[in-house]
C-alpha cells in the first residue's frame, strides 16, 4: 500500500509540473481545471500554506465512472509562476491492492494466452518445415510397390536422423523386394514343376489300369491314387491362384460386362447342373458393368456356381439374381457344420463333399477384397445364399 501511495503522489506531482508549464505559456485557468484539478490564484500566502511544499493526504471523492465514493489521494501546494501565486488542489484515484492485483492478473493472463498462441503457431510452422523431409519419406513408403523394379529414392536432407531413416528404409525395401521375387519365383516354379510328376504319375496309373490280369482288390487302390493326384493338382493350381490374387498380379483394371459374363457362366454350368438333376434359374439384368479384370470376374462367378452345385440337395435347384447392387446365388442344402463366416477361410469346409478342397470360397473372398466388393454367406430356412455386393 505504501508503494502505491508513493507512485500516486509522484503522478500528481508530475501532472502539477505540466500544469505549471501550461500556465507559464499563458493558458487560461479554466481550460486547465477539471473534476480532479482545481487551481486558484492567491494574493498572499496564508501562514498555514507552505510555499513549494507538497501536502499529501487521503480523501474520499466520487468516482467518475462508478458514481460512488472511492479512496483518492489529495495534493495541495502553492507555486509562484510568472510573479504570481497559484494554489494547486489535485486529487487522483487511489489504487487499492485488489485493483493492482486484478490488473496484474488481467494483463498477465492476456499476455500468457497471447504468447501461448504465438508459440503454438510458430511451433506448427517450424515443425512443418523441419518434418517436411519426413512427410516426403512417408509418401514414398505409401507408394512403394514390391512389383516395381525401381529403387526407392529420397530427397537430400541435412538432418542426420532423417538420413539414417532413409538409408534404413532403402535397405529394408531392397530386401523385401528380393524376398518377394525369390518367393514368387519359388511359388511359380513349384506350381509348374509339380504338375509334371503329377501328370507322369497319373499316366502311369492309367497304364496300370489297362494292365491285363489286374486283380479286383487293386482297382480301388489305383482309383484312390488317381483321385488323390487330381486333388493335389487342383490344390496346387488353387493356391497359386490365391497367391497371385494376394500379390495383386491381376492389376489390369477394365470395365467388364458383368451381365454378359454371368450369362456365359450360366450356360457353361447348365449342363453340369442337369447331369445332377438340378434346376438352374437366372434373373440377370442387362448392361451391368464392373471395374474388374474379366478373368478374375469369371473365376469369381464360376466358384460361386461350383459351390452351389456341390453343396446342393438331390433334385434341387439353383437361383441366380443379378442387379445393379448385387449378385445372389441361392440353393437348398444341409446346414453347414461351421459358422458361415468361417467358410471363407482356407481349407475350411462343411464336410459335405469329400471332393472339396476348401479353397473355392477363400478365392471368392480374396477376389472381393482386392476389388472392393463385399461378400456375405447367409443360411436360413435350409437355403444357402451367397451375396456379392457391388460398390456404390
């Protein structure tokens, strides 16, 4: 409080000095007076007056804004100016401790938020500039493709950590590309070379069947071996196809007339269905096109129809419906022994057909995932329903 009083007294004295200069310049007293300043010309100095001595005191005065009495600091002094005496009676509001602390808190709060905002903006701008090489590195990683023979390259940066990161990424991408090429070549070679000994073994078994004096108990053994070899051949082809689909080797997107493709598949499987005494019905809208590779689309539809034929009932039926939103293949059948969503997993089947490899629906699911389609398997009221939904 004492410090505040001293500051207020000093301010009053400074204002009085300014008023003295104005009087010396000849300005009228009326123009210099206001609610806080009262100046009168005196003819003589009273005994109680102290010339050039400041007399400070506390008083109560009306606040100009709040219209209420507030503590003020009062100063009275007599000064000689241009040979005449003037008594200055001046007051100024006395700032209390609460007012000072409130003002300080207000100023500091504004300063804190202002500096905080400036700091956030500067931090964002600086971090954006500093991490620009890192963002470019992330973009390179996003566009990296194992099938692309071009090496990954990064822009030159002076930051040591980013240099180390880019060098490590180049090493890892090169290793991943080499491993991918090696695995791809191994899969292709294994799938191709496996067909030769299988074909030789099947040929030998066929010759063995034509051998004279073949005993009856040997015939089932030979036929069982032929079935196993045929199954092994189909499994190799299916796994090779799954690998190619997963590796996005069918990347050539084209606009395929899906209506025409489904009609062709229906004609292809109609004879097979009739051999099993199955009725095949189709309701196919015309001019439905999809952005999908034609060969992959044919495999998708063929596997759905094969599944409907294999898991059907004697004298059953197959219904195919195609519209702009979806393809639906329905057939009656026994309840699956596993949840329908698990039938899309590899080698997962319902044990209704010993000839099934358990890869048909896995291939369907993988084709749908790669081409942004959604496939659902619903079984209700003894009806198997496979639904392929098209993107909107």
